[in-house]
């Protein structure tokens, strides 16, 4: 028997050389950029992968989660440094203001309160999700609509301009307002330095050309992060997944029209194969007549591989990169560090779980297509088992939605390049009020995160399954019509190959296939078939239900 495993369509040398598998996908690049732009996204990534170290990472389908975490930690560290510099400036100049130095009698309020109000207004209108490195309205989508969409982005600039007009007016009237001038000017310097470093990262590490050339971003070299990094590399692309029963398919995306068939195995000769084999018969003959889950899976895989080869020869369709895996899902139980991810151990689980029909350990054939440059990920999880004269076929498609479009701002920033001089200074001057509060909040969140991690020692917490994945955290809720059309096409194409493989398996073992074909046509549209091949029930639609009634029983009951 051939060893089940990943057949991704990549060259064998490239697939074998990557341990763990390093995916330089477009989705990975955009997620790495996103942690610099969105502080909430960055916080959630660090929370799931660092603060909850007891949770294994969810399958990273189409991405590499480790560089995303590495960029998140680097962005957080840079914001902490910027926040510390800004906090020191605030402390010095608030002390001067309380001592009565400068601008106390000219502005309608103490100068540090006036400028603090400017900072709060600018930050609140920009949104609490923004990082210190704020993006302009030209590249960051606004959540507002109508006239507010045009007005609100201008308000921070108007408020900042009003402050400076008041200060300049006071200067021309001979007032002693040097602190009201020097303090905001000095606030610009840390923000300007921060923006410069972020732009440098966008240009030298995360632009399209640079990302393909630069080495993989790694975590800080400390015992904690070495342990976390090793666990991520061990788990994120493994053929074994730990799951919580209430969150079984974390990382795969949203379910997309799952369906299943439960059917009686009926021979072509009446009564020939409809019952379990006679214990008195020859064991060899009995084994030859039984259909196993392994045989079904081994007949499905060649049809999927042939589909991939045909797409590679005749078109540019994403099916030419079709990934075919056999994976096993294990319920959470033992501590994360005690789960065996050795290839031989995983293979043992796969061999034992295929066709066993257990409730805890579950074997799936996973078929995946990364469409739209990994912006849309389609995964079909197929489970087959044959026990007690029954065939159970479960097909559970999942879809990963596109990465958030504002993360593509990395290309806009990288294209601008360096040497902007005066423009960068003016942008830093305009964004520094909001950046001050954002940096302060980032400092508080970071301190709480570090303290919480130190206090709870998550690596020794009770075992738990993954709650969400990095890819899901950075995804949007909606997809375009074209993407929906492609998802439907891929799912239907793959389901057809899966059904034909099951049909051939039934035919090879001498079972009837006509009724199975009819049930697949009905059930694959969204229903669930539960019953026997002879007189079952079919339900289609989201709220449909079906009930099988034995007509012979009704007749007997009526006659009595």
C-alpha cells in the first residue's frame, strides 16, 4: 500500500527541502504587512500564538504563520519604543505646564490640555484599530458612508490646523508660548522615525520583489520564542490536527454546503452482499468481498490527481496546483508538547483511523485549491467508512475568504520609495497627535500581555484546541461574484471526482451503483441522505427534513 501523504503538485525536491514547509504565498505577505497596519489584528495574532501557548496552532492552509507572528512581535516592539519616547516627552512638558511655564494665559486652556484634546479628536476619528503608523484615506478604506466619508477624514487636519493657528497668533501677539510650539514639534520626531522604519520594512522585506528574495522572518532568539516557533513549525502543516469537539474545523474557513450519504451496501445479485459475511465461510473470500474505507480513498485520489495533471497540461486553472492530503483529527486531551508529530506516528494514526468510523479520531482526505493567489482557499474534507454493511460518505467543503484589502497598502507604500523629505515631515506632523494616543494604548496592551503571559505560564495550562487561525483573523466576511462563481465551480468539479471514485469502488466490489448515483445528484445540492439503498430518505435545502416509513409495517399495523 502506498503511503498517504501530501501531493501538492510542487516539485519533489522543493517539497522535500522545506521542513517545515515554507509557503511564500501572497496571502502570507499581506498578513505580514497587516500586523503593521492594524493593532487589533496584531493583538489577536499574538494572543492566540503566544498568550495561549497551550493551544496547538490551527492548520495554516496556504500561508506560513510563523513570519506573520515574527512581524507582529517586531511591530509591537517598535511601537513600544515609540510610545516610551512619546511618554517621556509628555512627562517633561506636562511638568513644565504645571509649573506655569509658557502659554498658560494665551490659550483658552493649559497648553497640554489643549493639545491633548487635539490628540484625542484625531485618534477617535481615525479609529481605535489604527496603529501608530496611520494610513491615509487614499489607501485605507473608510467605514463611513455618504457625506461623512468625505468630511470625517478632514476633521483631524482641521483641528490640528486650528491649534497651530492659535499658537502662531499668540506668538505674533508677543506671548510666551514656546512650550506650546516645542512640545508638538518634538512629538513629530519619534513618529517620523517610526514611520521611516515601517516604510523601510515595507520596501525591503514585504514588497512583492523583496518578499520573494529575503530570508524567512524568524522569531526573537529567546527560550520562550524558540519553543513557540518550534511548535508552530511542527504543527501548522502537519497531517495531524488537534481539535476541540465544539470547534472541529478551525483554520479551514466557513462551511460551504456540506453533505453526506449513508447507504446500505447492496450486491447486484439480490441478497448477495447485503448482509455481513458468514463467519463459517472462508476468511479470504469474505475479505475479498468487503469494501474498505482505504480502498475507496485509494480510488478517489487517482481521479483527483488526473484532474490536476489535465489542468496543468491544458490551462492556467488553479486546479493544476491541487493539493491532496490525508489528515487525521484527534480530540484535545494530552498537553501540546506530548503530541507526537513524527511522520511514522502520524502515518500510524492515518492507517488506523481510515475507515474506522470512530467518534473521536477521524480520518479525512483533504483536497485543497488556493485560488486568486491564495486569496480564496477551498478545502474539501472527505470522510469514508464502511461498517455493518453500510457506506458512509461525508463531504465537508470549507472556504477561506480573501485577506482584508487594506493590507494591500504595502504595495502603495513600497512604490512611493524614499526621498520624500518635506512630504514625510508634513505627514508626520499631521499624524503625530493621533499616533501619540495609539502608541500609549499600545504600550498599555503590551504591558498587560507580557504580564499576563508571565503570570499564567500558558505552556502549563490545561490542554485546549485552537480557537481561530491567523488566516481567518485577517480575512474579510464577503467575497466577490467572480470568486463565488469560482468557488462553486471548484467544489462541484472536485465533488464529481470524489463521487466517481466512490462509484468505481462500489462497482469493483460488485455492489449496485445506480441508486448511489441518484442520491449523490440529490444530496450534493445541500441535502442529507439517511437510510438504506432500498427505500431511504432524501432531504434537500437548508431547512428540509426527510423521514423513511416502512410500508410493510404500516400494512401489518392496519390489518391488526
